[in-house]
């Protein structure tokens, strides 16, 4: 399929030069659950040339309410492998690597090496801080996202900014579940930020954007 035919509806919101640039980029998605499934879906349709999806977990029944890749057929299946299978259906022209492991202090540096950006779709503060440290060492921007109940937050951690260390310096709120429409909303914000970074557009950093979909209000915290 011709590249411009596939991505014709991305134009002119993206220029042809920007679309070609995205095809040369490499993005790592850390986590393939509620956020990660929608993030990879958006990146596939956006036209990122290489996507690496990393997750050591498998689907269970509790994932069915909010995770794009969770279906009756994928219960018990590796989340990373399910993401790869979805990629083959949506956009086989994308080079897609599935890594069915958790990111650890031992493998973090090698896992993220060679990528232009990393997108955080993890579900624990400790894992996020580990990922931010690895990205800082590798000089790779990290796009953070988190969801809880009706709410979500996202922000861009540029190398050395320590954004997530400031966010998670205190007590971490207890998980109160997640409604099905919250992860795709947050994933869209993260992917919009990724598109801007990868095409060289200006993007405010050092800010945490917080959205409450119950009250339809949002706030910005300058960190």
C-alpha cells in the first residue's frame, strides 16, 4: 500500500515531510495494558516506523473493562504479544518488536537504547521512577501518563528534569479502579505530545496536566 494513501487523512494536519519523518522514528511503549494498548494503536495509525512494546504481564478478566487489547480470546495471553498481533492487523508496514518482560534495573538501559522517545504506560510509581532514571541516562524524553477512576494526568519529562521524582516524592494514592473511557483519553494526550516532539514542534516541559472527566475540569501544575 502506498504510504501517502495509508496516511492521507493525517494530512494536512501533518505535512508530508512530517509524515515521512515519523516513519523514521523509533518509539518505545512501556506497558501494554489500559494506556499502552491505546497508545500503540494511535502510534500505528500515526505512522511511526518502529514501535517497541514492553510488558511482562498477561491479560486477566479484570482487564476487560478498559484495555483495548483485552478480549475473551486474549485472557491469559502475553500483553506484549497481543500488541504485536494487533499491529500486524492494523499496520503491518510498521516494524514492531514485542518484549514480554518487565523493565528492571538490569535491563532498562539496553531496552530503551536506540529509541527517540519512551512513553510511560506503567502502573506503579517505582517502575516509573526507574524508567525516568534510565531515560535521563540515555538522553531520551519520557512522556508520562497515569489514570485512576475518572481522572488522568500526563506530562513530559525531558532528560534530567526529574519530573516524575517530584510527582511521586510523597505518598502514592491507592488504586481506585479506572473507568473505560479514561485510558483512551490519556493515551491520546500522550500520543499528541509524542507527535509534537517527534516532528520538532515546540512542547512545554516541566508541567503536569491533570484532568477530571467527572467535573470536566483540568489543571496545570508548573513543576
